[in-house]
């Protein structure tokens, strides 16, 4: 009997189904909002809303197809040397990805194989074979969670910022709240799903405990991201030239990823795109980019984060005195302060007492897992919590 930690269970299968609905809901609410903006002749908001949707879709399709291609050329995953991926040719997969169906294809194969494993009475030869199937399911789920993390910070996080800016500056656009809610929950889901999949798909990584540590970690991420997005939105209300400052922050994050010489992708061009995506992610939150010691980098990041969260409400109050008594400004400033303090407290608690410590074991030190596939190597070189 397998340990519960390494089983792809019925609950996880159902959560995958829930993830599909949340993903679709997030995209369709944004598209619906873009249509409403277009009908109201708000063409700039229409263009920006659609731009974030299309950017997230495009980048995830590129990486999804590249990973399928890498797995097809991996002798450990495709030991028979077939020319097809999950029963479909490479041109067929290229067409699916060209129409933006890459993530849906991955969801379909994960749900199909997961259903066969846990909902039907299939006869497997040995316990080792069962363990191998469960491991493959978690690798598939982790690839999907990595793509969702890309989509979250390329589409949901910028969309959240844009719609909050519209709501705060133009309060009559109340139906933007639906998009804000979906974007917020999509970010929370992506963070939890990635963290959950990562710790079960890599046999050589120390387990990240469930329960309280997971709750504290999620609270830290959600609070710090929320306060930073609210601060950005206040700065945008103060001046649209804040977009220039956000671009500079993105360039700094991209440059840092370049200086760290990340080795996530199989080609140079994809690695450059990956580093650009990392720059976007670092604009909203901190991750361990290359497995390095992050104490100094994280401390520097959150000092800068604190400065932004203090500066945004103060600048708006000083430069727009008519808003000093505004209930909206006071409410948002309170949220920024509260989320900042709670987020930093949770960060300190998590990394001081709850974060798993210890040296990772190499793959050949794990019984029966001496062969490292491209999928496993990809997961190991991705962002770490």
C-alpha cells in the first residue's frame, strides 16, 4: 500500500476539475469585461484587458508545447521512441497549442489518466508499477501547475491591478468586481496548487508540511501580493506614468534572473522568455529563482516592498489633498497597512519555524529513482517556495 503523500487521490482529481472551472471562469469574466468596455467605448481598457488575457495564453502555449516536445525526446519518458505524444502527432499538438488549447489538453490527459488510475479497478503488475503511475500523474500535475503559475502572473495579477485601478478611479464600473474576484482566487489557487504538486513530484526534495505551514505560507503570499497590488493601483491613480516605474521593476527582475544564469529551458530563446516571465513574477511577489541562498535577496526585496506600501498612500494623500478624507482612500490604506503587517509576520513565522530545512538528496540516492527525466529536471529548476 502506498503512503497517502504519494497517492494521486480522488480528492486531488476533483480539485483538478475545480481548477479547470476556475481557469475558464477567470478567462471568460475578463473577456466579458472587455466586451462591456468596448460597448461603452472604453477602448484603452478594452485593449489592456484583452492584452493581458492574450499574453498569458500565448506564453503558456509556447512553454506547454516546448515541454511536450522535450518529453517526446526524453528516452526515459518515451523509451519506445514513438513519434506521438499521448496518441497525437507533433503537428496535431502544434495546432492545438496554436488555438490556445495547450492547458486544456494537459487537463484532459491528467483527468483521463487520473480517472483510469483511481476511479476504475485497473490491474497493475506490482506496487512499483503503481508507484510509477502515481509519480507520473504528479509530474503531469506539476507541469500544469507551473503553466498555471505563469498564466496567473502574466494574466490574473496584472488584470487584478488594472481592474482595481478602474474601480478605485472610476467607481461606477462595479461589474469589474467579478473579474477582480476571479483573478484573486485564481492567484490563490495557483500558489496552493503549485506548492502542493511540487513537494510530491520531486522525490529528492524535503517535504513541505501540510496544515498550519501551508496556511501560513499561503497567508504570507496572498497578503503581500494584495498589499503590493493595492499600492500599485494607488500610484497609478496618482499618475499613469507609474507604468514606467513598473516597467523598470520588471527589467530589474529580468536582469537579476539573467545574472543568476537560470537553467530552466532546453533552448536559449526559451530561457530568455522564461527570465522575462520571472521579471513579471518578481514585480508582484518573491520566489527563489535559482535554488540559491535567498536571505539577502529576500530581505532586500521586502525592504523595498515596505517602502512602496508606505509611500503609495502617503504620496496620494499629499499630492491629492481632496482625497485625504475619502472613505475609499482610508479603506485602501488600511488594507495596505493590515495586509503588509500580516504578510510580513507570516513570512517571518514561516521561514523561522515552519520551512523545511535540510540538504536535498541527489536522484540516484532515492530507491528506484536513479533516472532523472527532463520533466523531473524541469520541476527541480523551476521557482522554489
